C-alpha cells in the first residue's frame, strides 16, 4: 500500500491510496470466504462452494472483485490512515479512480482532520484545587461526630440554630392539582441543616421558635410547585458528653483524647491531600481549555464527543433497566436540555484536547517508541487482552495515530502538573511538595 496526502482548504486533506495486485488478491480471497458463507447454491453446503462456482453465481470475476472492494474498503481506508499518519475526525468521501475491474486499485479520500492550534499562557497557569490543609476546627467537628453518637437531646427555649432537632407537623400540598390529597405527618423529628425536607426549609426555619408556623411554596424538579405549612412544636439541642480520656477509651478505638485528635488529624490531612491530588487533572484540563477559542473547535469533534456521552449514559441506564426517556422524566429535563449539557462538557473536552496537543508540539513532548509501547502494554493489561491483539486492533481500526497522540498528551499533562501554580479556593498558593507524596499508606480505603 502506498498512501500520500495533499492539504486542502477548511482543514481537510486528500488521501491518495494505491494497492498492488497482492493486496487486492488477498482481499478477493477474503471475499470468497465471506460470500461463500452467505450464498445458498443448490448442491453445495454454505462455506463449501467452489471458487469457480461462486464466481459464476455472482456474475463473473469483475463482480467478485467489486464485492471484495466493497467489503475491504473500510480496512483499506483504516490502514491508509495509519500509513499516512493522519488523524481524521469525520467520515471520508471516497472515490475509486482506477482498478475497479483489474490492475492496481487506486482511490482518493477527502476527509477532515483534527486541526492544529497554537496556545499561549500555559507556561504561567494558575489553577484552583481543593485545599490540602485541615484546620483545627475541622478536626473538632470530626470529633464532635463521634460525640454525637452518645449525645442526649435537651429541650431549649430559644431560636432555632443549625444542628438542632425540631419536632414538626408538616402539611404538603401540590399547587393547582385538584383531587390530590395533601401529604400530612405529625411529630416529625427533623435535623436542622440536613436538607431532608424542601430545599428552602433550613434557610427559613433558623431563627424561629417552638409554637410558630412556617409557610412557603417550593418548586420541585420538573417544575411542580408544592405548598408547605409547618408547625414547630418543640426544639431540642444535642448535649454532647464531656470529651475526656475515659470517654475516648470506652467509645472509640483510641486510648486518649490526644491520640484520637492526632490520628484524626493525620487521616483527615492525608485524605484532604488525596482530594487535592485528584483535583489537579480536572483543574488543569479546565484551565488549558480556556486557552483555545470556542470557534477553533470543529463541529465534527463536538458532535462525536456529545454522541459519545449520550451513548455512555444510555449504556449505564440500560444496565439498570432504565431508558433515556425514564431518565428525562425523573430529572425533569427535556432531550434538548440534556444534549445542551453534554455539548457544553464536550466543548470543554475538545478545547482541552486541542490545547494539550498544541503544548506537545510547542514543547516537543512527542511520545517515543518506547513510551508508546509501554503504554500499549499497560492499556492491554487493563483491558485483559494481549498487547499484540491491541496493537493489531489499533492498526486495523486506523486509531494508531490517535493512540500515540494520547500518550503524548499524557506527557503534556505531567509537564503541566509540574509547572502550574496551585491555589486553594481562597487564593492561597499550595506547597507542591504536599501534592507529591503517596497518601494512601496505612489508610483503610
């Protein structure tokens, strides 16, 4: 196979491909087997039809050759893409120019390829990730969660605050729905701040007192309005036991308050660092995406990314015996709104992809043969297939160039992770050394 390319306007290339007789004969032999299994000729079992009989049945050698070209064209194209080293993002427009009946087969393809963009500012990126630090107040709050398991409720005569337990009579009625009985419950024990009633409840009930009434209307998912009337009957606060060594010994795995506090501090710190570490990739992807203008994202890539997300959702729902329609009803969305959400995610992914590829080229981070092979072996292991099977699959599907690009993008991601400035949500710079150590040792994950 010989494959050459010529650049065309609008980010397209013309791929010219020529196959010799040996390659065409191999395709014809393959077609003989495939067609032989499909046709039903009297006197012969399927798959056992002699070649000359099959050719006569089809209408002569030219017909068999035509069938071979039709059947093998996807493979021809995929192999040509790899040979030419291009990265198509759309369906090709294929035109056979010679060899349909005899001789070397030649065809031309016009196809859109992934564009190359230029980005600036990536050398001085500043990205926000979760803070890896734990404050003493947060440790105290975690200790209080242990104490709450042994807390007692005490009646109070004061305005409600977050954390109180309040006794409520609740009446909820759908607005504008005649004939639907209202929902009523008495002596409902509600933890203020739990957000287990209507979303507005916690914000409105704080500051009220026992004996008062709360009325409001809440809009539920799907646009349904529900009117609530809540009678506040009693307010109780949790009275925590005294935190001392004796309580710690009797109720936890630790032997002292100091040991408990130090252990929780260490565990929380390591978990917080892990959260920050996991947030790096997403934060960098979002940051570099902003370096690429929206209009530089080809529609073909956007459509492919959006459709992939829809396909993944459909697959997950199918595994749970749900449909897209059921999902839309449950979430109160229209199909158009769902596609809009997925398309926004797809746009960011496409812009991030183009930016990382641009950084690969600008910083000369192309993947070496050894790096590509190492990643191929790792990927094959994760897929539970042999490396040679994956290697063949990438070639036959025309995704070899795309795989190589993904390995290079991983290098660019690592390059960025080592150079960006990380800040917490308050804008304070984070010490990179905190983000480098393995935090999982000794944790029960």
